[in-house]
């Protein structure tokens, strides 16, 4: 063990490597007057660029995720004419892969930036008994009246930094900020000197939100004030969406970054296109007319449009048993992935949400102590919509993050933490029967104490390149260029309500268990969310909160 520990101690930390995509983003087709992937975005009087190269200032070698510490950087070099708005920090358990914004006043508004009048020392590591390569000091610029700081300055010296090193931003170019993922700290709520570093993001997020992420970090003193020392991010005051990609650029992004999905070797319930689902007998049912199903047109044009789900209609499988079993298995050969393109972070990013439809969601399996249990009908439901989201920088068209939807939540990962194939195509693994997406193969337990719903993933022979037969179903910023299919605006459920009694199914399973496992099973069931129990079919993509909002993670 001593030799192994010694070898591990000598291994370089992941952050000592720099992540790059296997190939640079392709030259995106440019159109006159448009600003996607030009390197600069005008926020309406403040021009910003994205800087992804850094000089190391200070590193901590313990605490934070995986107890591997964190490193603090100054962006460098800065393009001519631009000035630093804040420094960068990242945990040491992943390769260096980040960015911060630098800014300069636009030619028609020279007052958008101002030097700080002083600095306030927010925290220093001098008195901390932690492993570090030197002492570090975090300074908050003190902004002149009418301006705010949007980033910190980090130094390896106790001397105040020069006022020339950073700029504050005029208040009308700022919005409220909140903490994002944890970067570093001991997270000890009882320590009066407790201190933590987090990523930052705009508090208000979504397609209409104006907040712009700076890429910098936030600090929080646990024992003192719980309020953030830095209460703002940037704001895009420009009403236009010139930094968003046009249709040709969207198609280029899809071919460059479209994910590859691997299905479990035992998966029976595969995706299909929506039109295949309708063509093969899926029908519309209406309350009070259950014995009179309506055949759905291939494009869904005879489905109720708009409004909200009042429970008056739903979709269901064919009534003929042979046809029903055929449709439940899907049709991977003709399956489409459906792409929704939307602005994020004040149109400085483009989110590409990739929706995959399954005619049927299979039964759930659970792990209770040392036993794996089939939950019978529990978890089954007709219709299943799952999605992945690519977050692309509008400064240069590079892929920054990938979101993996997992039942009622999901995980947002840096591109540096994702597996790639065929160049820059992220890889996702769909869980057996439930179809949740994960970034790595293996087993994920949805529950507590090692008990819960099993999410098994593995690289089977069945796979789907979402860029093949890619279908763009919505890109609202392009106006009428993309025509939404009628089925997208159907607000009813894509499957019927539960046709069996969950309580009876649970009682049946519990009765067959050894008495030592009965209590553990009861606790497991009480924590299962409704979408896993399968009480009814799901709503369509446009009815999800994430359609106009940020991803839930």
C-alpha cells in the first residue's frame, strides 16, 4: 500500500493538463451583419471577448472535490484594447478548461468601464493550515459610484494589486448572480472562519433572461455573512440576437457536435421517430370517448394544439396486441433526434437541446441491500421523451458543456469531463428500460444508502448518431425560418394514466421478499418519484420547464 500511495502522490493532478477538443471548431458559414463565432459580442455599449488562456497565481492542494484542492489563474494574454474583468478558479480534479470575459467600451459608449477606487481583502490563506504552494490573497475591487465589480483579483502577495489590473462595470450592464458548482473549501458550517469558492452564474436564466456569465468565481464566508460578496454578473442590454447562429451555422454545429447514444445490450424498448409512432397505430383518446380512438396524422396536425394539459386527451399504443408489442419496441433504423436551438446567458451561448422519443418506457429494477428486484409493472409507461443539451459558446462556436437528463433532474458536465467519439461527438449512455442519460457506462443507484432504483448502462451494439436524420424542430430566434411540427404544440400527455394499481404491485413484491428486506423496500418505495413509478405518460418537449428555461441541475 505504501508503494501505491507513493505512486499516486507523484501522479500529476488532472488540472496540470489542458483539455482541447480533438479538432478545432470548423469554419462556420458567415452571413453579412451576423455575429456568431466572430470572437466579440457587443452587450449594447460594452464589448466582451472570451479568454481561455491563463497564468497560474496560486494553488491549494487539499479540500474541494475529491480533496484535490483548487488553482487560481489570471487570464493571459488579453486581446489588444480589452481589460480583465475578473480572475478564474477551478478545482484540481479535472483538466484545465475554462474561460473568463474581458471587456472594453464600445466606440459609442466610453463610460461602460471604470477603474476601481480601492480593493478590499476578502480572504487570505496566511493563517490557514492547508497544503499550498504559497500564500494566496483574494481581493474585491471597490467600485466607484454607479459601477459594480464583476470579478475578483487574486495575488500571491499581501500587497494591494494595482488599480490598473481590472475594471468595474457600469451598473446598468450588471444583473444579480448566484453560486454555481462548488470549487473549493472545507464546507464546515461550524467553522467561524469557514470559506468556500464557487462557480458563478446569473440568477435569472432562460431564453428571455439577459444575464451574462463572466466565467469567474464567487466566494462565501460561512461563519460570517451568508450573503455573497459579489452580487452581480454582466447583462446584455442589446435587444438583437446577432450573436446567435443562423440556420447554416446550426446545421454545421449539429454535424460537428451531435452526440452518439449507446443503448444497453438488454434494451428492448428503443427510440422511434414521432411519425413512425403515429403511422404504426398510436391513437389519440379523449375523455368520455375512450371507445373512439382517433388515428393521428403523421405530422400530428389533428392533435389538439396549444393551451395546457387539462387531462382531457392523451396518446396510447395500438389496441391490437401484435401491433402494440411491435410499437413498444420502437424503430431505431428510422429514428430521428429532434433539435431545439435557444439562446442562453443573454445570447452569449447557444443551447442545443436534443430530444429523443421512445414509444415505451420499460419496467424499473431496484437494488435492496444485496438483492436486485424486478418491480414488475412499476416504471412502465407509454411514451418517453429524454434529452441531452449541448452548450456552445457564441464567441467561437466551441462546445463548453453537455447536459445529461436523468429522470426529474440531470447533470451538467464540462466538455473536459465527457467521452468523445468520431472527433467532437459526445457519448451518452441510455439506462436500461428507463432511458436516463449518463456520461459513463456502469450502474447508478437512484436512492439513499445504497438502496434504490437501478440505472444500468453499457455499450451495446445498438447505438444512435443523433446527427443522422437530425431534425430541427424549433429555433425561435430565426423567426419563421424553422417551422415547428404540429405535434410539438400538442399539450396533452404522450401516454395514458396508470392502468394498474401501484399499491397492489408494491404489496405483491413486498410479500415475496425475505422479512429482513421488507423495511428497506418500504423506505425505497416511499422515495421513488412519480415519473419512475410511471403513473402517467409524459408531456412533450415544449411543455417542459427546460424548453424556455435553463436545465435543472
